[in-house]
C-alpha cells in the first residue's frame, strides 16, 4: 500500500466520520461533549443565577468577532422629553441651589430640612416609578442626568436621592411585586411618605451572597390577632443606605422551611421581602460615616421579626427567587447610578480644573500653558468624553428594556476608575488649593467620595476579576451557553449541531484576526473589528485549554475582561459621536477615545499572553494576532494637547460636554466663583495682553502691585477708567479664587 493510498484512506475516513451524522455523533460528538462537560467549572446555585441573570446589550455584537456597526447606528439617539428637560432645568437646579456641601458634611452632618422636604415634595424618589403608581415615570436617561447633576454639587445628596431609584425596594416591587404591593407602596415611596432601604450586605457576606447568615424560617405566628403563615426573621446587616431614617426595609435573607409548611424543599434559598421598620424586633443601629460623607447609612438588626408570607416581594411564589431579582435589579445601580456619580466626578474635575489652570499663574504665565499641566488636563477631557458617552449608552440600554447586567458591570468598573484618575489629575493640578479642606474646596468631597463608588455594588476588584469576562463569555458568546445547556441535558444531537457551528465560528475569527493583523487598516472601525476578532479567538483558545481553570485564573480572566470592556467603551464613544452628527469639534475626542481603548485592549492581550501557562503557544498566538508587533499606540501628546486646547478655548464645547454638571451662577459658591472669574478672564484677556506689552512684570507681581501698575497705565492714558476698573476687579477676584480656608481649630472642634 502506497503512502498516497494511506493518505486518501485517512481523508476518506475523516469525511465519513465528519459528514455521516450517526458515525460522527458516536465517534466524535459524544466524547467531545463528555470532555466539554468536564471543562465547565462547578457552579453553586447562586453563581448560576448570577451568571444567567439579566439581558444582553451591544456586548453581544462584540463577541461575534465582527460587530454590526449599522445596528449600533440605528439604535435610538439620546434624548429627553420636554417634561424631562423641564424637570432637569428647574427642579434639579433648584435642589442643587439648596445644597451646601460643606454645611452638609462638616456642620449639620445631614441635608437641610428644606432639602429633604423638597426631595419628597418633588418626587425625587419616584423618578422611574410609573405615573399610574404616583411616580414621575421618567426614562433612565433622565434618571442618569439627574444623579449626575446632583452629584456634581454634592455626592452626599446624590446618594440619598439615587438609592431609592435604583438600589431600593421600589424597583423590586415594580418588576416583581404583586399588584397589591404595587398599589400599597409605590405611590408612598415616590413622595417620601415611605422611606425605603434595601438590606443585602451582612457582616461576612459581601460579594459572596451565598454566605448570608441572615435567616428566615417558615412558621405560624400571630399577626393582627390571627394565626398566620409567615416567616420569622433574624438578621444583622451593615452599610445600608437610608437605614437610619427608613420606614420600610427590603430584606435579602436565606429562607428555610424545616417543617415543610410550603410543601417543598427545606432549604428554599435567598429570598427578598418587605419588612416595616417599626415591626417588633427591628433595630436601627447608629450611623456609619462613609469617607466623611454624611449620607444616611448604617446597620440594621432584627431578632425574631415575624412577617406574613405575602410580605415576600411578589408573594409566596417568589420564595427562593431573591438572588435572581438582586442580580437583575442591582444592575441598574451598576449601570445608571454609579456611572453617573463617576461621570459627575470627571465633569466637575474638567470644569473646575480647566478654569483654575488659567487663573493660577506661575513663572509669569497661566499653568495651563505648561505641558505638564496641559497633558493631564487633556486626559481629564478625554475621560470625560468616554464617561459621557458610556453613561448615555447604558441609560439607553435600560430604556430599551435590555436589563444590561454585563454592560452595567463594564460601565460601573471602568467609569468609576476613570473618575478616580480624573480626580487625581485635578488634585495634582490644583496642588495645595485642593488639599486644604473648607467651603472653598470643591474637590475634597469628590476625592473622598470616589472610593465609595469603587467599593459598592460589587467592588471593582471583584467586578474586573470575576464578573466581566466570566459572565460576558457565557452571556454574549453565540454558542457557549446553549452548548452548556445541551451538555447538562445530555442532548447529543443539539450539542452536535452547536459544536460544529462553533468550530466554524472559531476558525473564521482566527483567520479574521490574523488577516486583519497582516493587513492593518488605519480606519478606526476596522481596527475595532480586528480587536473584536482577536479577543474572540484568544477566548476560544483559553476556554479550550484552560476550561474550568480559567475561573480561578482570575488575572487572566480579568485581562480578557479588559479587552471586552475597552471595545464596549469604544462602541459607546462611536455611538455618541454619530448621534452628535460627527461634528468636527469632537473628531479629536472620538479619535482619542478609540485610540485609548484600542491601546488598553492591546496591552491587556499582551499581558494575557505573557502570563499564559503555555509559553510556546503564547508566543505563536502573539505572532498570530500581532504579526507586526504592537500596532496600537496610546493617544499621542499632540492629540491629547489638542483636546486640552479645545477645552480651554471659549467655543462652547467645554460646557456642552459637561452639560450634566451643575455649576452655580452664584459667586458665593466655590466652584461657581472660579467659573465666573474664568469667564471674566476670557472677556478681558485681549485687554490683559495689551497690559502685558506695556508692563513686562504684570504677571509676576502681587495683586496689590498690579493695581498700582494699572493706575500708572491709566494716568499715562493707556487705559480708560472703565478698563482700569474691569482689570482691577478681575485682579482682586482672581486672587480670591486662589485662596483656601483657614480655621481656629481646637481639639474639640475636630470631627474624627
């Protein structure tokens, strides 16, 4: 038998096996399905519910390896109704004008009674509650804009407002409550007649809710003088926002039925119920102090608290379904509230720092002229653009009823990290001006508040390492979830159809990643396609070789999540740029955003392959997707400085980009005063340039000396009396804008 005959026989056998279904299933699919099943990590019920909770958004397109950009363009544009815009321009602005952040956090340790009353009367806690239940019935886009604007004035106030709208019982009742619960509670929650909190975190259960020690037992008890089937609760919760003033508690606990009064399992699982705060056995603890921000936050305890069974959210049928409720509803907090807080941080950093950098002069010129200041200021501008784009994109997802659990995790993690970077840059540029606390410091509370955004609703370290890729690959991959279901059900024929489609899909993306790497295009959309294909290809290889081990290889999973995150952020930037009509003024911001994301995605893939446990294969894979080496560059200094120049020019884009940020028109407000003096500077700048030519030292002498020189120029008829008056006013106000507070502090005055 010749070698050729052997080869032909092997090819023939392969064709028979591959294309004749019964033989293929017997010899290939069954062993493959058995191997596939072993590669899946063991999942607890909690993990499984978390993995499958919620819906999908554009991240599903990214996982195809060839996103449908036309589909992105056809999504609705960001817009507010006339009623929503009116609320934002009036009620929200009025509330912001009532807030004195220093007074709240360092004198009263609470919002003013007037502010609390206004929040309730104007239904700030009913932003998204339907009108038929007494709420305002606004969109997620308005919800996001409201939180962003309030947070730019006071994070303390913003947290007090946002929690009932996205992290509180109202949402649970809206989606899962019985008709009776909706009728009873929603209108009262909207107007503040009821103040609700949601109690999830326990002493030893944060990210791992399966460790909740809070317990409920099904039993009979007395309620309103009658023997009633219900639940006896014992719980100890902490970090609960609005707990100190709540009248209604949304409670998550483990439910057990030792007497099997419900007729099912003894261990029913995590359940969510409504517990009136005045019920016997409920105790509110003293307040926590989160990073010196005095929003209402504290512990809750309950001992032998009895509630009727119909106090379970949605009633008896929803016993044991609490974890899925939590995963789907809390994604709104991740997707709307926390990204809005982070966006407020970047926007306020941009508005105040761009103004201050032109008012603070060193070495005879504004510090904004120095490249060492201009580059971080340009970075703040770029991150502000990315935050604004992603904030809008996620709000759109919620309005499209997507329940975007993965997109929410991506937005929460990345935007809060951007907020941290932006605020740190702003602090560096302000120097001592931002370090000294007091009413004049508009960055201090922001700096203290950023760790709160990063910590709550799934700490960022958890979100990055476990959630984004771990959930993303299952929820967004075209075939993986269906294959897992088929393998679990031992559906060989279903698995057979899926696995061969999957194989063709993987081969196409491998080829696409290599081809686009060889023939790279400078078109940004083509580059996003290339990285999408590369991410999918590397994911396929990782899942095949590491399988269940990928769950514990958290750093590898995190880096794949970084690739997914950055492609999602770039998609949001593209959507925002398209919706704005691709204005020339924004072209540099869009280019900066996509370059920033592509470079970060590339770095994540390089780091992934450097730490891949198969070094020789990693070397090949690196060549396969990056045949010419590192292709994507971080935004250049030239491009970043262009962003800085655009922001510093009086062209309106600075205000347009940060329109969700509240800046007071009052000169008694610290941020408002700096903004007003900055606007004065823009108005008198040509006149000042004239003075610079006449007096070479005018930028290097004290304010008092400048006024003396201006009087000389007046006497020499170089300036008119009106011009001299305008310049003197600016000189003194510029001096005041740079000042910090000082106190006569004694030991008893210091609040620790």
